[in-house]
């Protein structure tokens, strides 16, 4: 009889410990889940691509022209609006730099891509801005990636001098 009582008491004790442990684990998980939801909601949807970067020291893309007035190239961290991205792979995006101008952003060593459906999101890019002449063949390639019509692609007949950017890291906020 003593053995049965001992067995029942031990079983009850183990069961109580298990229930307490499970309840504590469940409570901790619920707290973690609610904290994660609060953090996500308060920070919007933020996604990182390439190197880990932050928004510290980022300047507006609208200020890039003034910065580039004295230099053909400059290392810089920018924040601005994404107008579009490559429809085929997400291998580039275009950002508004003011005055109806756009800057094409590519990604260091073709090492990462962004979503193919970007339009209106805020992006922070860290890397290198430079002025470059884009030849007709590459402009046609970019137009094809953007989903332009055959007529629009055929209308490209002149090289284009523009500001471009190679990003080490990108943050997209939506």
C-alpha cells in the first residue's frame, strides 16, 4: 500500500511540475508573441536586404543633386521613395530624387534582390552614388525588365547620362 501511495504522490508531483512548467512556457511564449506584434505594428513592415544597415545619418534623395554637384561619385546613405523595381527578378529599383528625376539602384555584386512589386514604399539605401552614361543596349534591357512594350523599347535610341547607385544594403518600409 505504501508503494502505491508513494507512486501516486510521485506521479502527482511530476504532473504538477509539468503543468507548472508548461504554463510558464506558454505564458512566456504569449508575452513574446504579443511583444513581437506590438513591435511590428509600431515600426510598420520593415525588411532588410544585403548588408545590415540602419537609418542613422541617412539624407533625403532630394539632397543628392547638391551633393553630386561637386563630385561625380560619393559614398552616401539615402532615404527616399521607390518608384518601381525590376519586374523580372527585383535586381534593381528606381528611386525619386526630385525634379522629375529618378536614380537607378543596383545591388552590390548582384548579391541580393528586392521585391518585384515596389511602388511608393520608403527605402533606405547605403552605398555609392555616381554619374554614369548608360548605353542604348543596356537601356533597352532595363526597359524590358520593367515590362515596357516593344514600341517603348524600340524608341530608345540614345545613351543616357544619369545618377546611379550601388547599394550594399537596403531597408524597405511599407
